[in-house]
C-alpha cells in the first residue's frame, strides 16, 4: 500500500503507538469540567447584566464584555505597552472568567489622551484597533468628586489639579466659585471642582494626579462606558468638543 | 539684598541713561551703552505654513536676544547651560501646550555660538516624557541643534533647601542646579487657577516631589522657586498662546497667534508682560504680585523701558 | 563507555531554541512606546503562530484574526514532524529545557525523573476542558497558553522585578559612591547604567496588581523542572497537548536498529518529552519533542529519525514505489 495513503489512513484507524490512549470516560469527565466551568462562570453577578463592577474599567476600544472575554487571551501585551502603567491584570473584578484580563488602575496610571497603543498590540483584537481620533470619543468611565476628601470642598484649600490635568479640549471639570468661611471666620472665594458627565471620558488623569493620598478625591468608575449601553446614567449621550 | 541693589542700580542706570551699563547678573565686558533688561520682539506677519512659522520663531528669538545685548551677555565660554522649555504635555506644537520647538532650537544654537560647552534640554513633564518630548517636536529640534536632550534620572532628584517663605526644602533636579546657567523658555498659556502660566510656573519642571500640592499656595511657592533658581534669562514664547482650557489645551480654537517673543532677566517683569498678552492684568495674578512685593522683580515692566522690535 | 560527541542536529536545535528565545525576549522589550505613538507589535508574531489561540478564539467568539492563519503553518509542520515546535521553537519550552539541563545528579536519577509518566495525560484532559469551555463561549485558555503565560509573567512580574533590582543596585552605587580616593566605582557603573537605561530598563519602574501570584506561579513552573524534566511541557501545556494530538502520527518517526541496541538505556536519560525512545514499539510520538538527544546520546548509533515516505524495505511488505 502506498505509504502516503497508509499515513492518512492511520489518522482514522491509528495503530497502537499512535493512540493517545486517554480513555473515553476521562475525556468525558474533562469535557464536563469545561462545561461546568462555563456554567459557573455564567452565574457570576456580572453576567446578569444588572450588576456592574465599578472598578472594571477596560481599555478604550475594548469590545463589549461578553465578546471581550471570548477574545482576550490574557497575554499581557497591553499591560506591557501602556506608557503610563495604567493597565493591570484583574484579580476578580471581571469575575473568575475574567481573571488576568486588562483593567485600568487609576491610582497607578491613567489613559493618555493621545495614545492608542493597547489597541495596536492586542493579538486577538479584544481591544479593537481604534485610531486616536476615534479613541478620544470613547468613554471608558466617569469621574466623580468625593466632596468629603476634596481640598476645596472639604478643607477650604485651593487646589484644582484635576482641572489642570484634564485633557479634553473643553475641560470635563469646571468650577463653582463658592464663598466659604475659613476657621478664622473669614470669607474666602474658592474654586470647587465639578465633573461634566457629558465631556468626561474617564481617562483617570485627575485621579492619578489628585494630591489627596490614600483614596483620591476624584475617582473614576466604569459607569458611562461607551461599550456598554446598560452601564449608563445619562438620559442622552453628550457631545464631545472637537479637538 | 543683593537683588534689590542690582535692580535699583539698573533702573537708575537706564533712567539716567548715563554711565556705564552692566548686565544685570554680570557680564564679561563693560558696555558703553546700557543694555536693556527686557525686550519684546513682534513679527510683522503671521505665516501659516510650518516653514514660515519656523522661520518666524528663529528670527524672533534671535532678535529678542540680540536686543538684550546678545547671548554672550548670558552665556560664557565653556558654560554648561540648562535650557528649560515647557514639554509638559503630550501635545503637538500647534496646540500651544508646549514651547515652540524652533524657539528652543534657536536658543540652543545661540548658546553654542556664545561658547557653551554643553547645552542640556529637559523637563519634568506631567504626561510621560517619552510621549511629550517627541510629540512636541522639541526633542527632534533640540537634538538637531546639538543639544543633549535628557530624560530625567530619578536618582538625581535631591532634597535641597529652598529657604522660601512657604517652601523650606524641596526635591530639585541636581543637574539643573549644578549647571552654570539656566535659561527658562516657557510658552504663554491660560491657567484656571493662576490665570496665566509663564516663566515662574514653568520652573515646576525642574523639581520633583509632590508638586500637586503646590497649588494650595501658588502665589507663595512659585516665588520661592523663582528666587531659588534665578534663571539667567527668561524667554517667553508667545508666537502661539493658549487662551482658554489651559495649561493642557487641545482645542485649536483656543490657540491664538501673538507672533511675539519676550526676553528678559527680571522674572516678574517678564511674566507681567506675558500676562498682558493674554489679556490679564498683572496685578490679578498672585505670584506676580507676591514676586513684586518680595523684591524678586518688578511688576511694572514699563519702568524697565522694554526694547520693542518689529521683525 | 566514553560519552559520545553531541550530534550536530542537537547543536542546531539548541541554536534555534536560543534564537527564538532571544527573539521573544527582544520583541518583549520592544513592546513599548516608539515615537510617535507606535507600539512595537512584534511579539504578536508568536501568538499568530499559535494554533491554540487561533482555535480557542474562533470557537469562543466566531471571529478570526487574519494573521492567525500563520498557525496553520505550525499545524502543517506538526503533521509531518510531530511536536518539533516544542523542541525547536517554543521560547517557553526553551526556558524549561534550560532549567531541566541544570539538574545535577547521576544518570540513574535522571532516568527516574525523566521517564514517561501517566500524569502526562493530564494536559490532554486540560485541553479538552478548555476546548469545551471555548465552544460554549468561555475562552480561558489564555491562563495556560505558553506564550500568554510567559509574556504575562514577564510583563507583570519578572521584568518589573528585575528592573527594580537593577535600578536599586545602580542607585545604591550612585548614592554610596564607593571607591578609593579619586577613583570611584561610578566611573565604570554609570556608563553601564546609561546603556541599560537606553536598551533594557523600563522608562519608569512599572508596578502591577497581582504580580506576586503571577510571579510565584511562574517561578514554580520553572523550579518544577528540577523534579520532572520539562514539567510544564509534559504535564500542563495545552498547546503541547494540541500539537501532540495533531502530531500523534507524524511522517518523521523514530527508527531503532534492534541489532545494534545493547539496552544501555542511555537514550532515556536525556529524553525531554518522556517519549520512551528505548522501545520503538512504545515510542510515543505525541510526547516526542524531536530534540534528537536520544539519537545523539546512543553510543551504538542504533537510533535514527527518518521520514515515512522514503523508500523503505518493510519486513512484511513488498517494496513499493512512492507516488510523488
């Protein structure tokens, strides 16, 4: 018999040494383990689409969560390339299924306005390729001011570092000029920051640069992210200033 | 004390228009004519193409410095010069968030022509340096002019005594202090806290530490830093200025052409002049008022008889 | 018996392993910002070669990145040469190979640690579980895919740790400034530090959540090589398992000249895959990395690898013409 045909035939009826000899039951058990894992992933509250982990801020360009998890191979290329050290592996923020997928960690780094490196490197396009102008229109979250910690709100001290750092062409942080009393009873005019939810893209530079240590006085959560129509608070989407 | 003496001396000299003038912070030779301490160079046209703006930047910078007596007044032979532009943000030159690269390059060239041994160009930016340095065009332009463009080395930040009114000590970049000369080259921008950021605010790029705390008293801290560093020369880039949403900007509609360069030795006066270019009154800016009050310089720049040149 | 000179094929294999390993490390270091706004995307080349990633991503998301067609090349060669990829290309495998070779100990101990073990089947069950989960939409093979595992460990744990160590060392020398009189150590160390800063060290010290766990797992897989040769490749690697399935009936097979063999079992000592090369009837192609160690080590030159399609005289079959 022609050796070539024999070789092809051996795939269908393998001779003894070519058999993997795995055992039908064991293979079935492994398959059931895979099925079991999938089912258990599916009962994580985040899979319900009603509960959103506010810390699950994905890089801009990330696909909607289900598709994202189906593509991300947890390779860490985005974590390596990010020039601000903003992207980190999750622990359980994305559920067990999402372990070691990329998440933004704003106290450590922020998403640079003019950068799209993570979307350039992703080998499976779980972070789809977006050019910089498109990326600037993607919201990955929304900042909120913690008035209990913010220097102008809580301590009548001048600050505004968050507004200074905000990169959007029309700044997403604006001011209320408020008259406050200091401890001596004197009147001061202090600029108190407010976030504009229409303009804020959730880049996180405000949180990274906020001088309040421990827990920044302005923080970003995932709400408002463009990729998830369920995770929203505004009635109508805002507009972005061209820049 | 010495500062006030020199300022008085210069003011007297210029006003009297008599006697031998001297460079404010020392010069190599006695001059027969008193040298001005502040100059404003304005370009007659406002070119739109890149080459035209580059040419404008080069000519304006040269003329502004020549009007002060030439770079030889500020840089001596074999000096190590630290040129400090604003490279703080990951922005393109036309967005006016960073200093015009050709202004920086021209200053570098002039330093070498004046006999400098080495010209260092650097900044401690707010956005990552690897991004802001090339995107601003400053890295390429400065390197082409022969400067050594440095990415700051974390190890070289040292706590130093500032002995200011607010700041007692702060982390400062060692090599910038150890350089023979410091030339401050900011770009004029709007800033929502202090209204305008120019020379004195630009000195925040030679320090480290928790800079985001300085905003609690910019008036006091910036004057402390300015008094500590005492740059030999301040060159304000006002070719493009950022009129709103500064100091980061981003919207080209906020960029206005002023086609001007201001050069001077009096940090307060130069900043006061710069403020007017943005339409602000100098006495509405805290660090200018405090700088004047503490004798760092004069808010009344007109008293220095600025040399005006049309190019 | 004097140790036989290492065969040239083994040297070639070591060369390609080193080459691919250095390439992977180089591409890793290149995965940074390049002016202006360009990412070094080179390491994606390895992911594109990886059929496990292609298969799982396609199963789970029904999407296919064009560049992943390169993985078909890997599969095609695997059909012919079995798990040559594990033996010659895989940089993670090369790392485990290296640490395996650091084992001291006599041949007898290596034999015990290197022979085939039933637990080597575990990676196939793992593969099945991953594939079933992917078929149902959960793509988690990235946890154990060798390139993902390796790159992720390097980027979030190992490289930051090495960076911290080196920067710490040079900072200490810079600050302490040791030396004798005018001769200071920094004269030597500063240029070295400048070179490292430019070509190797991170721009800024990176920090990552969860780096401890990832680092410990990585170090564990490396250390396990001292207990069982190429532990990861034999027992864990799902890519190895996939290639083992595809390559279970390769064209290039181990051949033994039974007359020459004296049962010294030297071929088993350095067998990387645990493929039991001493008995041709029990040689396991799906475990063989084609490292050629057995052929190189055999003092009697009894082992060889040959392509099935060559003209061969078989014991029980008449001579046949090969149709080319």
